[in-house]
C-alpha cells in the first residue's frame, strides 16, 4: 500500500512579483490521504494546479508512477489519472449530471454524435457508487452544492483516477454533507486511490488524513504522519513567522455603546450573531473565508436584508434597506474587493473621494470644486497618499494608495462607525503600516471600528477585542492576553480553545 | 410582521417544490418555453382584432417573412450560446445577396450562389478567428466587420441596386407545401438540424459548456478557440443562406439590404429566452422568438399601425418578455 504514485520534485513557480512555490517537493502514495495545509497564499492551490496541469511549473519535475511526466494541460493530467475536485465548482449548470461527468470527453461515434444511453448508464453506476439519490439526466443547476460536488467526484470514478485532489471541499458543506463526503473519501482510499486533501480545518485534517504537509510562503515546512503529530505542532508550523511587524493599537478609551446586534440571522449565511461595539473601540472579526464575516458586515450596511434579529445603532433600532440609508446614519463599509466594489479606477482621486457624498460638497446640486480639493488635500496628507494630483487616474496608483483612497472616501463622509473588510489585502508593507496607524487614530478620535481580516497578526495587532466566526456563527470572543494566534486558529477550525 | 413574511416564504417554497416535483408539470414547460405562450397570446389578440390575420395564407406569409431573420437567428443562437455575439450578420446577408445576383451573369446562377454562401462562411470564419486569436470581445470585432462588410457591399454594387437578368431566378423558391414556402421549410429544417446538433452531438454539448463556463470547458480539454471559430463560421454561412434566399425572393440586391437586421435577430433570439451571457437556450426558443416577432410585425401591419407606433409596440413587447423571463428564472432558482 505504500507505493508512491505521484512525486513533485523541487517545483518552482513564479508569478509576477512573487515566488508562489519555492522548490517544493511532495509525494503521494496509493491508498493514503495526504493533507496539505497552510495559510491563505501559502501556495497550496498553486501546487495543486501545477500537479493537475492548470499551471506549468517554471522549474522542477513531476514523476508519475516512477516515470517523469510533463503535464501541460488538465486533459493530459486526466489521461494520467490525476483529477482535481475544484474548490469553486466548475460544472456547467445547463448540462446534465452525466454530461458534466464526461465534460470534454463525451463518448461519441465517429460522426461526433454523443451516445447518451451509454454515457448515462456509466454515469449512473458512478453516481450510485457514491450513494447519490439523483439520476444522471438531472440538470446540474437543479442540484445543491453538495450534490454538484458528488458530480465532480463521479468524474474521478469514470476516469478511473489514481490521484484525486480535493481543494477545500467542505467550505460550503453542512455537517451531514461533510460526513457523506468523508465516507466517499475513505472508500476511494480503500480502493487504493492517492488523495490530496487541502483544507484549513484542523479537526477535519486530523480526522481524515494519514500524512500532513505544511506549506508556508511557498515552501514546505514539514511532512509528518498525522498519528505522530499534534494540532499545536501543525499550527506552529503554519504560523511560524516573525511577529516583529509593528502594529498600532489605539488607546483603550471607550465611549458609549454605538452598535448593538442581537440574534442577527440570514438563513443559509449566518445565524444568531450578537455583539456590540463602543465608540473608540476597534473590534476584530476573524474567521476563514466563507465563515460569514463579510455577509454580516453587508447586512449591517443594508446591502443584504436580514431574516431576523435586530440592529441598534446610535440608540435607535435600525433596518437599512439600502447602503444609502446606512451612510446617512453614519455607517461606512470599506469593502473587501476595492477594484470591483470600492473605486472607480477610471476617475481621479478627487471624484472618487467625494462621489458617494457629493451633497456634502455641493451647492444646490453643483459640486464645489474648492471644497472637494480641500478635502482631497486634507486626506492626501493625513494618509500619505502618493499621487501626482487630484486628477491622476486611480488605475495608475499602487494597491496601497488605492486602498488609502477607499478609506479616505468613506472618512470624508464623517461616519460614526466604519467597517473595514480586509483593509490591507494585496497592499505593500509600508502602506499596511500607514493604514494600521490610521485605524488607531480614527478610534482615538471616537470612531467605532470593525476590522474584518483573515490575517491573524493584523487582527491581533489592531484590535481591542476579537470576535471569531466559523460556519456562520460567532464562536468566540477574546480580549487582551487571550488574543493569541493559537486561540484564534483553534476557534475557527472548530476546536474549543485550550 | 417579519414572522408572517417568513411563514409565507416557507409556504411559497413548499409550493415551489411540490410544483417542481411533478416533473411533467405544464407550468414547468411554460416556464422554460414561455415564448410559445407569448406567441399564443399574440395570435389570439390579432385574430380577434383582424379577420385577415388567422388565415392560412397569412400564416404562410408570416412564416416566410420570418424565415430570413430566422436563418440569421439560428446562427446567432449558436454564437450566443457560446457567450459571444455577431453583429455582422445583416451586412453578411447583404453581401451574399449582392454576390448571388451580381455574379450570375458572368459565372452562372449556381456558381454565383456557391460563391455567395462561401463568402458568408468566410466572413464568419474571419470573425471567429479574430475573436479567438485576439481575445477582443466579439461585440467589438463584429461591429468592425459589420462596417467593413457593408463597405464591400457598396463597392461591389457600385452603390446601386443589382437586378437579376434571369427572371426564373425568382421562381426557384416558389415551392410550397400547403401554405409553407420553401424558404420557411429551409429555415425550419435548419433550425431542427441545429437543435439536433445541440442536443445530440459533441459539438452541441461543447457549445453549452463553453458558453456556460469557458474556464472549466478549457480545463476539461475542450478546444475552446477552435470551437468558437466553427460556430462563427456556421453563423456566417447561415447569413449567406438567408442572403441567397432573399435575393431570390426580391430578384434584386440593394446595398442597403438587411440594415439593422442584426438587431432584429438579437431581439428574436433573446425574446425566445436564450441568454446573452451564454450557456442557456435552444433552437426551439429561437424558433418561437422568430415567429413571435414576425407575427407581431405582420399583425401590426394588418391593423395599419403607423411605423413609429410599431416600433414602440415592438420595443415594449421585448422589454415585457425579458421581464417575464427574469421573473420566471428567478422564481425558479429560489
């Protein structure tokens, strides 16, 4: 059972500006579940894409069953028996389950006519083997996410895969669905399939994996047998970075309670979320992607409508039906994806800053350019925005300066509460530090701040208090000395803190 | 308050599931092929409004008149299922029609028709190749070829209408099966053929897969670019067929023929329910859209509606049909 099926030998993969994989070596044996762990951006997905032919490595070699192979396309990988079950499902919703299972490789006669009977029969065998209660002819768009995933897994059966890569398969599954998935993974393992399992969730890994490889910053940290390792060890290997980055935390002088959320629920996204934020306080909201953090923020801001629960803002019960109402009451949300949600890149800094609140800078509907310029210059100095002038197009600015502009845009409406969703994603170190410092300044001026972040050092560094979210629920609250990486990781991976 | 809304939603959800569970439910078919309901209502209204509408003769007319847009729409459907668009079909039609008439004196009728058809396929191929190789959106590419091809038409015709010198040419399509003309039969035949291609062949499944999720199609090993070129070529060829048939029907080829027909074609396809974003639709829907459009035009003309009112009505109908489509699909996905 210990034959090595696939070996990656010092794989090097560069993207513009970063080394995604720095001479990574890795092997997978028949009949084992090999977990691949690491923080966001550690290189897990890149490695899997190299193995499944989506990316081609810059250097290094891949051996399949002892033979050196060059995998140029996913099709070549599939022909070798290497299949990827995608994190974001990649099925065609308007095609049937069977047609998706055979996507790109439909059984045809020599005139190109698809033999549907043969295809459906074979697909049905695979679906039955997985214990699916739907037929091969059902359209994929009518299937739930969990069932769509089964369709992807059925692909691995019909193509007789010997290596199956699961890329964060349980991100959107319920507990029962997860158990069903694990059944399937175990039966694949029993058949001698080599399985690579990527996940953030520590408890899952320890439940299912035989070996664990930890990646950090594109490098392999260790490969261990699960039975000989502990969650603590893996966590340390995953974090392992120097915590010498300097963070600015605001002085802890809090005013009155500004926001209070009770039992806030949107079915299917998050449930019974309750917390409060005081003026002058920085509250961190930490959780894995998909935990429901951004959705909570969007609900507070009126982008999404709650199913139940109440929001009390500034001593008033509120229910915003649009972001405009939220802005008028003094809320601001700096969204996660600044390019698509936060900025108009084809405009200059002045317009971008004042656009959402032009009425503040206008006389009878006509913008006052002098006022706009004044506020632009004001924030340019405060946030050290590097731009040649108020009209320089934002598309010409660096990520960090763009992010500062998003921040400025919301601040010039003078909000009482500002929610920052991943405020420093994709931002260089210098700008990061400036943004952290400014968050502290804002809190000291009496603003309430909620920082949503997947970066633990950041959320620990800037917050007075941290709330953790997992699978749509608040699972923990930490202050002062309790705010440690170990506690946060434990909380969001479904373990109770030690 | 919020509680009662929740209960209602639950009830609605239950109703929805019970409706969906009876898989042969008429409602579901209507939801997916709502254009035929729309067509039925149009026919009913016009039949009541005008005694001339629901006659065998007039229905035959509607079908023949609709067939030219229909042939363009069959090709457009292929391209739109891919998530692309071809704005040059009207100009390609005009070019084919001009070539079919303009060349017949020098090379004979059948060779001229062949050249006309090939020119359609050629420009379709060029469109497809440009889209596939450059990665520029087909809207821009075919907007360019729309102007370019129209320019060629003007040069070829010398800015004047060409007329056939052989009047038997106009009698070629005068074959009828009951009230159905040869032109209409060709349209229906090709629509049927391409529906078969879509549902039964590898190329057809690829069409949906590519339009739905180009990235996953590529990752599954489908040769996306080659595939798109084929569909653009087919679209051009079908515009060529429409051009030849139109030149036979009219006996002339005007340089301005089929102006803005690309828009009517898109309207017909979208009216049928095929999505501009690709991956969803069928030839059945397109046939429904084409006939509805033709019936509307015909009915309005029988009622002597002024031209501008006609445009207003058509525009309103299109928007209404799309709102209906949107409501039905969103209620379905809940």
